[in-house]
C-alpha cells in the first residue's frame, strides 16, 4: 500500500504540475490568486486519500462531497493532460519535419492563448459530455450458438453486469436505471462479474433491496472483484448475498441440468491473505462436460488449461478504459480488454466495459452497459435457416 501511494502521488502530482505549467502563462494571476490556485491543486492531489479518511471517520456527507469534487476534477484533469500532451507531441513533430523539409513551421503549430482557450473549451465540453454519458445505461446484445443445450431447451438469456462500484458516488439513481434495464431484458440468468461495491462501501443501505426485485428463472450468480476485497470482503459478501446473488468462490454448479456455471475469486484476495482456490482446471473439471459451461471471472485473464473446459467466460475489470485515451494504458495490461473474442477450440470470452464507474463519475467514448447474451441451440439455428429456405422457395 505504501508503494502504491508513493506511485499514485508521484504520477497524479506530476499531472497537476504539468497542468499548472501549461495554464500559468495564460491566466492573469495575481500572487494571491496564484497561491489559491496552487493550494487547490494540492488539495486535489490528496483528495482520494481525504475521501478514504473521511469515510473511515463516518463523515458521509463530507466524504461524498470530497469524492464528487476530487474525482470529477480527476476526470477533467485526465482529459486536459491527455489532449495537451498530444498537442505537444504534434508540435514537436511539426518542428522536426520543418527541419527536414526546411519550411516555416510557425503557422502549423498549435500555440498561444487562442489555442490554449480552444483546447480548454474542448476539454470542458468533453468532460461535461462524459458526466452525462456515464448516467445513460446502454444494452449490448450478443449471441452464442452451442450444441450443448438439452433437446428441450432452445435458448436462454443471460444478463451480465460488472463493475458497478456501488458506494459514495454510484448510488440509488443510477442503480434504479440499471435495475430497470435488467427488468426490460427479462433474463433467465443474471450474473455479476465482480466489483459490485466500491472501497467506500459504508452507507449503501437500501441498495440491496433494489436487486431483490429481480428474480430470474435460473437465478443470480456473482463472483468477487478486487474492489470487493478493498471494501472488506465480509461486508462485500454480505451485501452481495442480501442482493440475492449466490456467490461462487472457486466452485461450480449445474443449473436444472441445462448448463454449468463456475466462478473464481479475484487474485487480490490471495495478496490480502485470503485463502482462495485458483486452480481453474480443477474447478471446471468438477462439472459435467457435456453441458454448456459458463465461467465467471473478474479479470479477463485466460487460463491456458481452461479454455477447452468452458464454453463462455464472462469478465470485466477493465471498464474498457472508461475515459479515452486511458484505454491505451489498459491495452498494455490486457491484450483483450473489451468485447467478444472467440478461440480456436470454439469457446468464447466476453469482456464487459462495465456498468458503473470507478474514480471519476465519467465515461468518455466508453458508455456504461449491461450485456444481454442469448445462448442459442444450433438446432434452432438450423430450423430457422430451413424455414427461411422454404419461404424463399415458395415466393
């Protein structure tokens, strides 16, 4: 934790120094105003730590205010720094090209007060859009065709939610929209692939009861994410169970003889001294291989010895980057970081971009989603194709 704090403060503090350096020439600061601005920047650097301390003290209102202010500022700062670094890189490139081809670069570079104001307005517009976009829940639909469903079952529907991060910022208003979207999908199975709660888990009473409105035919299943352990695993598990989910912690179950569902803990638990079962191959080997098998796993890590034992892995964790261009950083950590991927053996991996937000209550070019997965028997596909051919032949 000490190493993380040092790294975080170094990186985040450097972002503030860069922002101050880019801003200072264009703002008419008096010495007094400059001091106030620097003091504000310092407070924003330490805001995430203040949120944690205030929450531990039970100062809910103060912690929530600090969280909204500090994390919203973080989102705008990320957009500001990203855009201005790209502009700096562009200006350097233009200067290098001008040296090679011997032309006057001055009219091609973006510099001066007018450019600064234009770029700042773009940041503000993108930030405001991101705040509103994070509150609009989309649905994504995918179809998985399989030969492993019993003859009496032609298809069933899964709804996946992931990375809600319920806590100080993601609260009842957004959760009610999520619940309504799930109800509209009318799933046979609801799954949560981790981080249902955030590290600041206190004061979320009444939210579990909203989940109790949803009672799919085949049940509700969940696995842990890294933030469930940060929040305090016992409290996170209690909330998840109160929400009506069966938590799969290194175990698998067969549901009504139709499909298997297996879940594993996030490896954060191991680093925090928890005893967790990590041998995916052994866990997957405990369920019938002739049935469609779903693996719930928070991180989109692919078990080398597991893909042949499962048909569909559902994961989250990456948020799809959440705020562009942070997805480029995520792609360095995870080769597959969003969307549906098929492997050579016919199994699939689907990575949710997340349903809530972590840190900044913002999403830029990566909207929040619930995913509707229709698992369809290949028999039904063949019947539909035969019917279409028959209808065409009669035209």
